[in-house]
């Protein structure tokens, strides 16, 4: 005979988030998202180049302006796209890590005033 145990509920209060733990976790998440965004940028450039979208837009702009406009082709060259992608990755990494750290500091400050967040856990 197996006796079913009643689920026990425990109520805890979250009053502190470790600053360095939040910073490390936000760094890893920002790094992952930045690398995904870099791959999407390179694949998007490759797709637009293979399909000829850049050359078509360059022809449309040239016909509107009336002169041979090569600015879009130069702007969408592979080195230009890679520099933009690198700047975007670094900015996303720095901003994402800083935001995670500031959120942890903000939560810790607010939790001192309000007493934290009450969380209930059950034992299944």
C-alpha cells in the first residue's frame, strides 16, 4: 500500500539577487543573442547579394537620381557589412551585460524598500 503524500507548500521571499551572478548570466545571454544576430546579418547579406536585390535597388536609385549611383553597392559590400555586424555585436554585448547588472542592482534596492517578492513552492 502506497500512501499518497500531501503536497507541502513553502512560501519564500526573494530579497536579493547576487550582482556578479546576474552580470555573468546577462553576459552569456547577450553573447548568445549577439552571435545569433551576427549570423543572421551575414546570411541576410548573402541572400540579398545572391538574389540581386542590392543591384536592383541600385538600378532603381540610379534611374530616379539620373546618374550612375554606386553608393548602395559600396555600402552593402561584404567588408562594410562585417564592420557593421562587429559594431552591432560589441554594442549588444556591452549594453546587454550592463542592463542585466543594473536590473540586479535596481531589484536589490527596491527589495530593501518593499521587502522583496513572495514566491510559493510546492513539493510534488
